[in-house]
């Protein structure tokens, strides 16, 4: 009788041979898409990798993706194409920019901390980790405005570590990360309330109903408090990795206290939502705003608050054809305006906020499974809506791929661009960054939504990687390959009937071309990257999450 070890080795050889000769897509898909994107583009700003080098750079660095939804697939490649534009080489190393043109409110080398967490979410999946490593160093060595906006930098670096597996960067930056957290406590922490405060514009959400449009524009916000909870969790975990038990305990305790304050003080029981409390007040803002989902980015709320997710699918709240909206549509101050400031957060849809919401929703579904308020179908519907927004119709009538600042949630018009075009050639336009300010805007995620949520590759702190796809049950196939994780290559293949790719029916995970785990249907698999083998449930890490999520810290 053959041994189990012999049988596994034989199966592994067969599957590896199948993968080698299977009809899975390769890096040539980048050439196909990039060729079209380049042809449609007016290349105004060139950084390290211009359009002429885009296909080569991306085929060498970005994972290959294929799925039955042509729009999601196209946007996936488009967002890698735009992300590449923002990689900038400077005398201090690589940085990732938010805007391609220089804007007056940016820091050294046009870097801005506001979208930094989104940059790490996307960039961690590039095969060459040098871009994010140097970008992380920039924020602590040259990025004097690291605290100009809310930016969970320690958490972002830790999530990058989960992919790279290289702890040298953690050791190098840990002391500066601690100093950064301490400075936030000095400047924005109310010890009496036990909460952090922030103004909406410094959360990247200017002119909101609960912020700049409110008489008391400073407030205790779920955003900064959730992100600081994430910072404390990350600092605790980094300390543990580095063998600093005392610091690990200190930050775990800080996280536990802050988590309790968020759940008890920022939750409006009557509205069933997390809301803003204006500074100096005890009363909640009367508006539900999309940023109230931010605590789920870090798995902060208890399961009893799951009903908050019903508002995401409610057309009277956040749901819209090109949404979700940043404020509930039933609120008296909700508006989609083309006057006043061009960056309003009292109604327009912002990709920045949509990405945070998708992160939060993915974490919620992973942690709780399907329920009456949210499931993977709601996740996919929200992702599809987001994908649909990535277009613009040119003056000549041609429809091209596009990503910009804020959207009209009802017709998909890019509001800021429409406003800036009217100011073209004026002094005001130049002060604002010009009409091309928002072109290829790098202020959100999309590739990470596909990789870590839709396909579900979620690395843990140790050597294991969880694969838990949120892809719809209606899909018969998808493929994500050439993913660099912990020094090895990961491929995830789903072929319902086994006829598409030739690797067999079901869901199969390959490590360095060899089968590591298999399921006959979509479901969670865990593999150990150290030996390329499936992990039993007993060995599974309790760590789950997307770019922002961390282990649960409780008292």
C-alpha cells in the first residue's frame, strides 16, 4: 500500500506538470492592456517609469489576473498602469505620489501622507519591495508632514511586512514609529475623553456635514480613533516580533482601552452607526457618513452592530449608481454641488472612502460570514459599482479609462475636473494645481481589493497565508498568478469544471509552481509558505485581515 507521503508527492508532480502546460494567462496580458491605455493617454507628467516602459515594469512586478467580469479585469490592469506613474525616484529614495502635477500643499518631492495607507495596500504586491521600503523610510527621514493628515503608518508598514517577510525594516523604523504615535498623543489626544480628535480636512475629508460644514468643525471621529487603534495594534505586534515584550504589552493595553472608547462613546445607538461628536460637545452629529464604517477596517465593533451594514445597500442612505455616497442621501445637507469648493464630502462619491469601505466590508464578511446585513454578494456589488466609475467621456465622444478625485454619484461625472476646467488659465486654477490635477489620481485602492479580498490572499504574521475568496458563486473561473509573498511565488486558480485551465476542477493554490492546497469548491484554504503545504485548522493563525486589519486586542 502506498504511503500518504508518496501519494502526495505523486499528486504534486502531476499538478505541477499541469500548471506548467496549463492554459493559464501570463504577463502578456499586461502588454495587451497597456498598449490600449498608452494609446488613449495624454502623458503630461513622467516619473520613473514612463508609458514606454509600463508594460515591461508591470509584467516583471505585478500579479497577473483573469476573471469572467471584463470590467473588473480591465480596471485591475488600469490601476496598476496608473500606480506605476506615481513611483518617483528622488535623492532620498523612492516615493509614491498622490497627484502627478506638483500641488502647493504637498511636502518634499510632492508627497502627501493622506493616501499613504492606500499606497502601501497596493504597492506591497509589487515583486520588488524596494519601492515601499524606501517610501517608508522617506516618511520618517524626510517626510516632515507625516502627521499633516491621519496616516496609520506603522500599520501600513506591518502589512507590507506580512507580504515581504523581511523584518529588517521593522527593526530599523520601530523607534521612529513609537515617536510618531507619541506625537499624535501629544497633539490630538483628549485624555479626559480617552479619544483622539481631528478636523475633517486632515482626515482627507474636507467640507463634510459633521466637519467643516458644522459650526464646530473639530471632532472626535471614528476615523482617526480607528486608525490609532490600528497603530497601537501594529506597534504591539512589531514589538513582539522584535522580542520587546514590555512594549508589546504597553501598546496592547493602549489598543484595548481605545477600542472600548470607540465602541462606547462613538456609537450612536439610536442611529445604529458610528458618528462624530464635535469637540467640546457630548451630542452626536446628526448625519450618518460613510467614514462610520472605518472601525470595521480593524475589526473593532462587536457582532451585535452588524446592522450598520444595511445602510450600504439602502438607496436612501449610501447606495447610488456610481456610489457609495459620502453622506446619507436622506440628510437635509446632502448635496451634489458644482459651486463653492471643488472637494466636498457632503454627498459626492470619493474613491478614497469607497476603498476604506471595501476594506471594512471584506473584513466584516471574513470575520462573520454571510448574514442578513452583508455578505460577499454585497461586497462584489460594491466593487462592481466602483469599477464602473473608472471612465470618462472625452470632448470628442470617446470613452476612456479614468480615475480622478470625486464623482457625481448619479451620473459618474468627475466633479473636481469639471470645476477645474472652468477655471483653466486663471490664477485660481494654478493655485489649485491646474485642470489636470486629478488625472490618474492615486488616492485609493483597486488592485489590493482584487488580490486580498476578491481572490482573498491574506498573509499572516508568521509563515502562513490565508486564501479566502469573496468572488461570486456565479463565476466559473478566475486566476491570480505570479504573486510574490514571503519570498515565494503564489498562484491561485479556480476552475469550476476543470476545463478552463487544465489544473483540475475546483480551487487550487500553487507555491512556486507546486500544489499546496486544494478544495473542490470556493472556500478558505491556508498554506504555509515555509514548506509549501496546506495548513490544518489546528495550525491556522488567528490573524485575519486586509491591509488595515490587525489581531483582535481585548482586555
